C-alpha cells in the first residue's frame, strides 16, 4: 500500500509535554490530604477531650471532616486566585448558553448507502467535537442523543458565538490537505509572504489564496523540514501570546483536496504491528490526492521529503513526511497509542461526516447570558432570603431546638453544594427544585423530631430520654419519607431527560446529606448540650395544641371540593388544547425580543396575533436592575407553535414595524466602497474596502460570515455563483468596540464600527451589492436575545420521557410503601393523594392562565400564562416528594397506634391525624414560605415553578389529611371484609397510642 508516514513525532511531543514531578506538587498534595482527611479527626479528638466527652471524639471529627471535604473545592478556587463561585458549574438556563440538537439526514444517508448506527454516531460525535472545539480547552459538550441525533451544549454563549459554532458544525469544507512551504520549492512564495504584516495571514495571487500563515492546533507539534515559519503575537483571553506560524501552500480550486472527498478514516495496523490510521478518498479525491502527492515525492538525489499539512478549521493538526505517491487509500503511521489514533481519526473524519446532518438543528434552546444571569441572581437571592426567613422562624418557634435545626439546615446546604462541586455536577433550574425539596425535607425531619421530643417531655420523660425517644420514634417516618423520594430520584436519573436528571442529582444528594445532618449532626448537638448540662429542657412555642377533630367526617365534602376543582381544571385544560404545552412539549419557536420604547403587553399581543395565530403566548420580562411598570415593558418572550425560525422572525418584524413598534436591531450603514491603494495592503492590494457602522455590537466573525454569504448570492450571467470561495476573499476588522454589559459572560469582542475589505478579484460593484444584501438582511432581522425552537419529534420524545419518569416513580413508590407497611392499601392511599395533587396543580396552571388575562390576576396574583414544560415537570416531582413525605408521617403514626391490631379503624385514623397535625401545619408553613418568596421575587425563570409549588404545597397538605386517609381506610375495610375479620372499635387500642 502507498505510504504516508509520521516518524515518531507524537511520541516526541508526548515526551516534551510530559509533566515533571516536583517536590512542591507532592507537598501540596500531602498538605491537602492532611487538612481534609487527618486534621478534622485530630481536632475532633481535641475538642471532645476539652469538653470531657472523649466518647464523642470520632463523631465530632466526622462532622468536621464532612465540612472540610465540602469546602475543599471552594477553598481550592480561592487559593488559585479565583472566585469561590467558580467551583459551581451552572447550566445554560442559569448562566446563559445554548443547547443544539442536530438530526442525521436519513434520506441522504440511505442514498449514499451509509448505515446510521451507534458506531457511526459515536464517530460523528468525535468529528463534530473537533470542529467546534479543536483545542479541547472550551467547555463544550457533544454527545449522542437517541438513535439519530447529536446534542451540542455551549455554556455561557450569546447568539454571536452560537452562530459561529453552528457554521462550524455544518461547514463540510473545514478539512484540507496542503503542502508546508519549504525553502527548496517555494522560495518566491516565502519571500512574498514574509512581507505581509503580522496581522495579515493570506497571500493572494490571481484572485485566490495561494499561500497562508497558519497556527498549529493547541496541543499539537510540527517539526518543520526546512519549512517557513514566523513569530506573531496574538491575543488569547485578552492576554498577548507568542505563536509560531507555518506557511502553507494551497492548490488551485480545480486541484484542491478537501474533506468533502474523504469517505472514511479508521484505525488499522501497520506492517510492524503498530497502531496506525487508514483513510480512503472517493474517485475524484483519489485522483487529486495522487496528483498532489506525486508532485511532492522525495528527491531522488538528496532524499529530501516534503510535508503534507492536515488542516482542520484553518489550523495545522499534523504534518507528516511524504514518502511516496498516494492514491485513493493511504495510511498514517507512527508511535501512536490508542488515544492518539482516536484523536487523529476524529481530525480526518471532521471534514467528512460519516453521514450528513440536517443543516438546521431540530432543537435549539438558547438563554442569553444577560437573562441567564438575571434568572440566576433572582433565583439564588430568593432561595437565600427564604432560607433566612425559615431559619428565623424555627429559632423563634423552637428556641434552642430550633437553633439546632437551623445549624442542621446550614450544614445540609453546605454539604449539598460541596458535593455538587466535587462531582462537577451542573446546577440547573430544575436542580433548584431539588434544593427546595431538600430544604423542605430537612426542616420536616427536624419538626418531626422536635414534636416527638415535645410529646416525650409532656409525658414526664427526662431530657436525655426525651431526646433518645424523640429520635428513635421519628426515625421510621424520616427514613421512609426520604427513601421514597430517593427512589424517585434514582428512577428519574435513569430514564429522564437531561434537565430532569439535574433535578434528580440535586435531590439525591440533598436527601442523603439531609439524613446525615439531621440524624447524625443534630442528634450529636443535642447529646452534647444535655451531657454538659447546658440545657435543662427544651422550651417550645405551641400554636396548635391537642385536637380532637373528626377529619374523616368531612371526607364527602372534601372529595366533592377536590372533584370540582379537578373537573374545572380539566375542562380548562381541554379548552386550551395545545396552548397548555410549552414548545419543549409541543414543538414550536420561542423568541425573546426587546423594544426601543416601552410597550404594553396587550398592544404587542394584539399586533402579533393576526400574524402568528391564536396559539401564541406572550410574557413580559423584567431584569433585576430595571424598574418594573404595571402594564408596559421593553423585553418580551413569545411562544408559538410555528417551527420555522426565519418565518416567525419575519412575521414578527413585519407586524411590529407596521405598527410603529421599533425593535432593537443591528442596523447597518456603510460608506461608499473605496479602492485599496497598492502600497497599503499586500494581500488586498488593488481590492476594495468600506467602513461599516452598526446600531448594536456584532462580532467580526459573524459579520464576515454574513458578508460572505451575501457574496455567494451574486450570480454570473450563466446563473452560477460568482464567488464560491467567498470566505477567503473578504476580511472584517473591528474599529470601534461596543460597550460591554456587566452581566454578559460572552468572550466574543463586539464592535459598532468595522472595516470590510475584499481582494481585487471582487469588483467594487459586487462588494457594494453584497453590502446592500447584508444591510437588507440585518434590517429585516431584529437582534433577538434568544431564538429557541423544538421539532415536533423532539417534543414528542420529551413528553414520553417525562411521562415514563413520573409513571415509573409512582409504581416504585407503591411497591416500597407496600413493602414497608405490609399492606397494599397504604400504597394505594398515597398514590391517590399524589395523583390528586398533580391534577390539582395542573388544574391551577390552566385556570391561572385564564386569570392572567385579567388585571386582578396579572397585577395582584402575579399570574402568567403558565405552560406545561420541563420546569413544571420538575415542580410536579417536587410536589410528589413533599406529598409523599407528608402522607407517610400519618401512615407511620397509624401503624404505631395500630400496634398488633389486625384492623385499621375510623378512630385510629382520626387520632393519628390529630396527633401529627402540628407537624403537618408546621412543615406546610415553612415550605410555603420558601416557595412564596420564590414566586414573588424569584424572577421569570423560576416563576412557573414556584407557582406550581405553592399550589402543590397547599394541595399536598390538604390531600394528606382529607384524601389519602379516607382512600386508605376504604381499601383497608374492603380487605378486612373480604378476609372475614371483624372490625374492632378504635377505643380498644386508644391506650396504646403512646408507647
């Protein structure tokens, strides 16, 4: 076989790049081990000794160790001079960014006789990753989704950067084979190229790029054989960096060899049994490659070998020596390991995807950094404020026991956030749902324990006995409540979508840490206080004393009320139809746009509805630093079931412009095109240029891409495109920078003033016409902050995933409660209550959407046109966890009162509800405080989630008392009657209610 050889270059690069172990590194590692794993236990023993409680030394050390371990990621960031918040990875819904999903073009793949399987998609994931993240240094995620889709996640990116990445994903010409210029064959080109300024890279001859200075890809090494190089200074992350560039000689268009001719690159073995890479061109590519390598074979006189540069996205990935002519098939050999082979295959396949992708993403979810930071700031501030309110309430109500509960909650939050940072889990908006549920479960566990201790003290138990019995009797309810939620979290993680997985991770970690902080740390604090005689008893407020309410006697009215609410809600849901669903469940487009002048919501909706139909919904957005008006605003978010982004944008722009409602746009003006003097610019000598002015900042790469696209639209007399290679014929330089927003995290430099240059091959008239096309396009396209779309197939998959996750959770919960309580009717009662809460919440969402159209609903109740989306699903799952925990507490008390009695009676149930009423109200109140603050102050991103949680908290408290227990009792009586067991009165076991 023809040979293309790499003589050990990668091995040399690895050796050069291998880190050198230093004593400082070893000492730092040793110091971390000591500080995190040793010092806490030493301090624990010393503290226990000082307290004269040596038996508690290990327990105190364990608590200190958990704090040290959770704090380690944040301390590490600060030691490196970075903000401690950098240890927390935020999802795109909190930090801004984009989630793109591309689908394989199965129709074209079938025409090309190419299979669409897991192996093919895995190769495409590597190829796409190399295209958009060639250095591997960017935080970009590329992964396979389903059977024929690829997902790309770009955190912290605004639309400027997203458009650049999208062009890179679908640009099939990014791979090129060229020759490194050497002083034997290319003396003239080298001499001319050295005259270019350091900010000029391309040598133009005959209207095309004949040679260009190229960077070596990050992490790669090129050993030039008499190759031409130069040193230039480039800005990387705002810092000047010296780079070595190599001159690459390009073939003419009819001879060039690019990735579009490459059909396959795969791992293989060379003649000596070493790992190698084989590649295959199609017939035309094979002929061109044979001609190229044939012209640059080794010299027979001195054996001089030329180098073939493999360029991806304009950067040199590798430059092996040419040994002989190569046809349609070749082989790259060298001292490779498996990872190096995989990387090189990805480089080659990046230019020729295994199967084609549909150029437009089937799903695009973008949150601008400005709005992402707004959601993040409002959401986290609201959670902190609500946590402080809960802490103060617990302190006032339970006094010393409340202080202990507060310390447990603080420790729980530290451990949760620390664990998320350690495992590098991404904090998403649904993840906040898990955090809210964690706070509720932690407070509920403390309330259970404190109420049990209150009961023990009321019976005359000593403080020590009250503490031990309180924890012992509350243990069953706490464990059962947490385990049912943990089962939900595990199932959701296994079969849920990515956002639901974010909820599952934070929930799982939060519940686990809650058990530790309450049962271990809280118990330890109470034991120490009691042993040291620092407290004689626990004094607590008691808003709800002993009650004897016949709750079951109200079951008929309760069922009638629930039935009426659910029926009204279901009618509202049916009437709204597809308007109930957000675009991630129905398919469609979501656009966030901004007006120059404040506009009323009703006026904007009235203008857009005739253009986009009655299925549209509109909500007003208010940023944290903006002054809110009751009925007018600048930013709005529109949702519509129409999926064509361009069509939606045009209809919106036309409708609003006709009404005189001016949107913020990147309008462009340009000065007359001027010739470039021969002495001014070697590359563009004889070409043309024009100064551009924009009303809002744009990036130079996006501007260059838009201008190149405009040039490509120009046709010659025979109808063919005049400038196929337009990207290489123009250049955009930024002149006047745009003012940066302090809330924007994008690293793309934006300019309001630029200069456009074109080579001599582009006439003055053509450049002017291209600029006019570009001007018209920008004028018709507002500067949308977000433009999201979901294909109906993606939306259908999302709905299926959400339903499967919820149904699987229900089944697992019934099975667990059946196992723990040994009777299936307990599980049925809990399931009916949970289903009731979910239906009531959905009913409230539908009814709230109608009320949001009224002044009372919008301004007093703060209602929006809420939609059923993934955030709402996360909220429903939060409600499920809360409701289950509430119900299990009462069921556990019924089991305790029931004792060995085989029957569950009417009086037993009422007695259990009355005995746990204080705990039920306290937990509902503290949880309600949290979600109310989130609802009022949490911002638009969390508004719907908080609303659903308010309804769910109230419904969960209600259903625990009035739905779960009557249903459980009804099924219990059916079972008892079927078994022939007599039903005994509750009075016979009333004396056993407190053991």
